[in-house]
């Protein structure tokens, strides 16, 4: 499951809320720090949920091409550097 757009929308919302709060509400230093901590905790919680659901992290293994010696993602059929077939790797 990939949930990229909600993460981007939430991130934009967090930054917008922080910027608008600081700009238009004339908050004191303590309130700005408190708001920043609150929004950072909310963002961290969403990131934690996304990681637990394996929705955003997709790590790829790399292999070494036998032809050119460069590393290339293992899920591909051809080397990204020289284009040779990786079926024999």
C-alpha cells in the first residue's frame, strides 16, 4: 500500500499551520515553541504510522553488473549504466 499524497498533504498542512500561526496570531516565543513541538509530534506520529504500514519506505537491494561493474537496482532486468541483461547475474 502506498500512501504518498496524504503524507505530502499532511506535511504541507503542518508547515502552513505553523507559518500562519506565527505570522498572523502574533504568538509569544513560548507559544511558538509549544506549537512547533506539538506539530512536530503530530508529524512524527503520522510518519510512525506510515512506516508501520510499510506505506512509504521501499528499500531496494543493489547488485553489481557483471559487464560494467556498476551497482544497479536488483529488481530491474537490465543494468542502468550499460544496459546489459542482468538475467545472468
